[in-house]
């Protein structure tokens, strides 16, 4: 049921949001040099790496590390990127990997390829076997403000409690958090 929902909802969203995606892509391209979409290497199901798309919100010369590890992250974020991050519109291209099966709407957020500590803890907890999500239990419980250990504990809780109803609850909580711009650090 979860995979059927992901396919149907992602396909519908891509069709309905196609004009919005196109406008955002044009804005990103006009504002700064470089591609509109940034493909970051992420750890997916069972630790397998996959390319996850996001609208580019940072300069093209930004170091390839998690934003919180950058010294003065604000210096790297573009003006349009600030708005895209605050509204979470930068995440819309992830509808594609949801449609193709690399991601789900709900699951642990995919770790960057170089976040070995997070990847190892998730493997130890067994949550690496889950399809990564556009949003997840840890996202709605603290997002950027959580430690790696707290994220993994919430991911483990999601693994134990996962159900279609729980996923719908997380999606509703995500919509509310996005509306309020909760937990956006940069």
C-alpha cells in the first residue's frame, strides 16, 4: 500500500506542480551560475548510494559537506536559496526518486555519502533497510536541531511503529511544520 501511494501521489504531484518546478528552475538559473538542480550522493536503502535531486540553494563552489558542518553556512546560500529552504520548495525534485523507487514520501532522511557516523548508526539500528524519505519522524520531531543519536533513535522508533496511518500523520505534521518554517537552521 505504501509503494502504491508513493507512485500515485508522486506522479500526480509532478503533473500538478510541473509549472512551479519550471519557474523555480528558471529563477535558480537566472540568479547564479550553475545548474538548477543539485544532485547529491546519498545513502539509500541498505546503504546503497543514489543521486538525490534538490533545487540548488547554494553557490556551486560550496564544499560537499552537510550544511551544519560549514563555517558560516549563510555565506554559501543564495538569495533564492534562502526562500527555497525556508519554504522547503528545494525538496520538490525529490518527487522523481519517490516515483522511481529510490525514496518514499516517509522514511529516514537520506544521509549524505560522507556522513559515515549517521550511516553506521542507522545500519546498527536496522533502519538502513528502510527506503529513505522526503520527510520522516525525525524531521517532524526536530529536523536540523537533533543530534545524530537522536535522529537514529527516532528512526528506530519509526521502524517499530511504521504503518500507513503513521505515515499519513507524519505527512500532516510535515505540512504544518513547513507552513510554520519549523526547524530550518540555514
